[in-house]
């Protein structure tokens, strides 16, 4: 057994032991005539705060108790136990992974002697998965549960993907026009032959395709990545690892609008919905390269802007009050947006010429270190 396989087996056994300990505690409470309960950290806004020192959105220490013998709790309690059973018996003990959809179908059935289903919609099983991971003090990927993969990469680097009893070496410089698809679970990925100096992550597939076709990553020694919109957990975790383990600077490129800026912030600081995961998903050293409202004036893009809608203004106003957007540069940027009420897509740079983003905009911004914190 290789060192990687031994490490993985150890992790599996640690999670199994945690599940067993949880089950034994519930049995102990039952045998003592008590009402078995699960202690689950509260994930609402009242229990989320911004850790200024470590620059992460974090979950507080407030918890709730979910009881088996409580009419309003029993269904969710049962669903959490179904998740625990599936994770332990079907996945961990067989060293298999499954999608969230797999779990939903595996545990959805009509309860014998009733007309009630264990799970109606997948949102219920998804919620039970999150309840279970926070109750266990672990994360979904270590439960061998995965979402649909999202994100692509290209650059002068090799990744070693350990899959069960084999290891695949993947040269990210030889992935053609499509790039390497980032898996949803990336703990098993190792980095080798690193020939890049920084990571450039673009919100949009179209920008990845443009820069890949232009050979931007070859000419500028960067690792190019797209998150295809809001970044999936696998992509966020991989970015954090590239930053922490390889000490690579990470620059982010989104549209110039509140939604693009928020996509950046979730990769950098974590998100309110996944505050319990910020420690392993937040890439706190990431810099916002663009696009900004200031860029609209600097690069004379006023003729190719889009008028902001009320929903954009509302979103920007909300963001202005978030602690992680309280730095003066971001406050100034949001104020400028609220004053101008103009948005711009990254592709607006194509109004100059098709390769303007790769030949002018990015080289200039990176050389000048012109980014927002």
C-alpha cells in the first residue's frame, strides 16, 4: 500500500469511528430512557461572523438540538440517520464515492405501513448531508459525497490524481482547447512539475476559452482556471491548496457587477451558506484583478456598458455593509458603482480588439499590481 493509500485509509477509518461514536451515544441515550438528540451548529446569519484576523467568514458556537421524539424534529432526524448509514455502509466501507443525487435515490422510499416517503425532494437529503457533516465536525468530501464537477484548468503543471488503486499523471499543458476538468473531490490530487508563477481564475468559460486560444498561459507562465460562474467547492478547495501549498499568487477576473464581485468574495473569504467550510475553502491571499467600475473609465468602455437594474443596486448596497467589503478600496468601488449605476462584462474589452484582454489588459494590470484587496 502506497503512502497516499495509507493516508486515505486512515482518513476513512477516522470518519467511520466518528460515525460509530455518534451512533453509540444515541443508543446510550435510548437505553437510559432519554430522548436521543443530535447537536447541530446553527448555520443562520445570527451565528455567522467575519474573523478579521484570519480574513474568513466563520460559523459561531451556537448550536441547536434535534430530538428523535419531537414531532417537528423527527423527520429531519430520520433523514440525517439515513445519510449516516449510507455514508458508512455503502461508501466508506467500500471505498466508493457517490453524487448527492445517488444518495437521494438510494434513500428515498415509502416507509413501510405508511404513505410517507423518507425523502420528498433532493433539497431535503442535501440539507441532511450538511446537517450530518457539521454534526460530525467534518466535510462532505471526506464522507465520499461529491457534487457535479465544475471548472477547467490549463498551464505548465502536472497533477497526479490518485484514483483507487492507480495514479493518473495529467499534464495540464496537453489538454487541448477544453482544459482539465476540475473534479469535485480534490484531496487526492497532488502537484508536480510546477512551471507557473501565478494562478489566474476567470469567472466565465468564455474568458478561459479566449485566453486559452490566445496561449496566454504559455506566454505568461500562469495556471489558467475558470469556475464557470459561482465556484464549486472542488474548485475553491483546489485554489486554496495552490495558494497555501505552492505559495502561488492568485488573481481573480469577473464581470464588473455586484454578482461578479461576490463570486470573488466567496472564493477569498468563504460564504455565509458554507461558513462551516471557510477554513478549507477560503483563499484569503487572492487578489481581485478586475473588472472594476474604475476600469470602465480607465479603459474607456463607457460605450459598451450595461445599465444596472434595481436588483444590482440592492445587491451592491447589501455588500457595502458586509464586514469583508469594508476596506476603503472596496467601499470606494461600490460607491462609484452606486453613483454610475453601470455594469460591464469582461467581454466588453473585445470592443477594442479580440485579443485586447490577453495582450493589453491583463499584462498591464498584473505588471502594475493593479488589484483590489
